């Protein structure tokens, strides 16, 4: 036997032994399942985007998918399944129990808010998924027209408290969105009144603020930043726990008079419930690695978002805590999807 043949046979035997050892030691798996687990992935991955193409969820899915493809050696195909506030695509992945090839680029709406808004939700965010890793958290910005006469968040609070008999309007991207619920959180924490005006998306809500149809709105930083820079809008505060690098002179809501206030949209990768633990661990490691790549970090930063890829345990904890937080806001505000 020549040296090349010996090494080939030796490495092949070693790889087989290592695979068998992995199979034997994988908890909760039969031998055939464990062998399949050790070989994973052997086919393309699908990453479901539960929102329309072109948004931050779609962009993150494609960016992270490309990095996962390089790392894991299989294509990662993004599949758009939008509708019902993200519920359709999210439910689709929930039904794919134990399938390690079907993934979800999930968002705070369907995973933390919709459970309190929809009576017949067909999935349970805490039971039907295997969290892989959070990826990004996006602060909302409290904005008003540059012509409104409101120059700070404290001015806004004073105006709201002085307008109890005739509450001003605030706009949002739609009923039940993070932008809407952030506005409700403001009302409840500050004990003020304001009338919600839902629009069909963030863009028309921004136009309404600029035009003076509504006094203020909570909106995504990436959407309002061009208008802030152009002088059409004024940023009063950000809803994140700390200031954002893109608006370093704009204080947080918490430091402007409402301690503990936090309202962010967030995005992360999940698999269906029941996938093998070793595959979940490999996916988590590969996802965190993907999020650390400069081009991924740059895109996340361009949305005014924070890179928060920190693995499954923290992601699971976040989902559970956000469900509790938003349920309290929804119930206290008697919020329904009828407006």
C-alpha cells in the first residue's frame, strides 16, 4: 500500500469513527438520526422571510444566508412568505417541526407582539421554534415636524400634559406595529393622552409628520434619518437603552424623563422546534460568525441597528420577556386590530 492510499484509508476510517462517536453521544437521537445529524447539511437550506421583499428582514436573510452558505457548504435560499403581519411565514416554519433545513429570519412583531393581538394565532413563539441567534436590534426615533414648535422630548411631554382636553395625533406604520405600541407605551408611562392614527406603512406616516397631519411618531431610524438631515423633521429621542451612533446628540427616551423606557424592533434566526441539539449549536456558531463579518456589520449599522448576535440562550430569554412586556401594553391600551 502506498503512502497516499494509507493516508486516505486512515483518514476515512478516522472520520467514520468520529462520526460514529458523535452519533453515539448525541442525546435523544437514534443511531440513524444521529448519523444524519453528523452529516448535516446535505441539501440546501431555506430561510423564510415573513415580510415583503426589500425590507430589513429580507436584506438580513440574504446577507446571513450567503455567509452560512460559505461556512456550511450548501446554498441558503431565501423564500418570501409575507402576509398577516409576518404571521404567515412564521407559522410556515413553525409547522416544519424537526426540519433543520427550514429556517426563519424572525422579527419582534410575529414573535413577541402578535401573540397578544391575534386570537387564533397558529403557532406559539416560545414552543414551536429553536432560537439560533439574535442578529440586530433597531431603535425607534421619536420625530416631529421641524415646524411643530416642539424642540425636545421634554417639550413633547409638556405639550401632551397640557393637551388633556384635546389630545394631539400621533402616527404609526399601522395598528399593532412596534411603532404603534411604542406610542402606546409612551402614553401609559407618561400618563398622557394622544390619538393614534395608523397608516399603511412607515413611509406615509413620515409624510404625515412632515405635513403636520400628526404631531409626532415613533419610526425606524433608517426611514427618518434623510428627513432629519434635510431639516424636514426633528429627532426628539431614541427608544433604545443607549444613544445611537448615527444620532449621538439625540438623547434616549429614558434619559429624557421616562426611566426604563425601551422599545426596539429586533431580528434573529430561528429553526423549527425539535431539531437535533448539535445542529442547533452548529447553526448558532455559524450565524454568530456570519454576523461578525464586516459587510454584515456595516449593513446592520446602516439601518441604525445594533449588532446583538449573542446565541440561543439570550435570544430565548428576550422572546419570553418581550411577550410579557408587549402583552401588558396591549391589554392596558385595549388595543385591537380594528384600530
